[in-house]
């Protein structure tokens, strides 16, 4: 059985999509938890960290 020449690219793309979906899911949940809470609440720190991760995932995908 031969492997199509673009199979590696497809695997990379699927992994990138999975990473983005995971980061966005975490960002959505962090946003729901932080809604209506004060800026000093722990959920706001989690939201900030989730936003940073989402940004980093986006940058890593652009590099590919």
C-alpha cells in the first residue's frame, strides 16, 4: 500500500484543527466561568491564561 504524497500534510492539518478546537473550547468555558465576576476573581486569571493559549496556538498554526 502506498501513502498519498499529501497524507503528511493532512495529518498536520487535522492535528492543527484539533488543537484549535481544544483551545477554543477551553476559552469558551473560561469565558462562561468568568462572566459577571470581578477582575480579581480566579476565574478571570484562568480566562486570561486561556486567551494566551488560544493566541499561541494560532501563531503556531500560521508557522506551519
